[in-house]
């Protein structure tokens, strides 16, 4: 077990046993989904511990399936990503804006009204969602966009890299870009 994962588990146990503002999620097979993320970050970060300064474990795009294991009153929830099994902290929302929407049971039956059915897999994403997800990773990393479409969607404020090959991506983000690109090719999306 890595040191960060061990620390996250330790924080989870500590929070669950010492803070009254922590509730354990209800049992059962209900799943929640990442939703409502928008530029400049079109993903919700899974963090090692409940803090904005915490190291990011992974980026979760809209439609990512989650099992909520613990809820804190400050909005930080401890979740397990399905089907990868990654666990960590995610910020559930602020005010009327929720980044984690509940629920569907294991059979896919919606337990609460939803705006639209969440994507269950990246292949369920539209070409626009795939394009947006892929380019949001480059925006976060400092790429200077060239096309009018990308500039309109993301802008170039704070950009640092003119060459897409020079953009420093983490191995996780590089893999995520490749997943988006494969899905775009499979759907015959035009950029």
C-alpha cells in the first residue's frame, strides 16, 4: 500500500471516529456520478486527502461512476471509483452546485430524478464531450490553443506551451488523453 493511500485510509478512520460532522454513507448498491464540471476544469479531482492542496490521484470526468463511502459536512466525500477501485476524497459541491449526483442502483434503476442519464462508459460520451474532456486536460497543463473553437471554449489566459508535444502531462493525464482519442476515433469524431 502506497504512503498516500495509507494516509488516506488513516484520515478516513480518524475522521469517522472523532468528528461528529462525518456520516458514513448508506449501505446498498447505489452509485453516484460525477456531474456539472465545466471549464476550465472539465473534471472532478480525486484527492489523497480532503484538501484543495492535496495531491490528485486521478481526474474524473462527468459520468464517472462512484460509490460514496463517507460524507463530511464540509463537502468532502470519500469515494471509490467504479470499476477501477481507486479510492480518495472528492469535493461534492458548493451551495446549489453539486459535482456528485446520486443515484442509480446496480441494476441501473434511477433512485432519484436526474437531469439526464449519466454516461456509464466513455463510449457513451458525445463527440463534443470527448473533445471537451481531452482539451480540458491540455488547458490545465498550459497549452496555447490554435483553433477558434478551442480558444472560444477555453481561452489562452495563462498558457505557456505552443507545441502540443511540449506540454508536460502526468502519466495519468497522458493515458486519459489517449483514452479520449481512442473513443473519438471509434466514434469517427471530427475535430
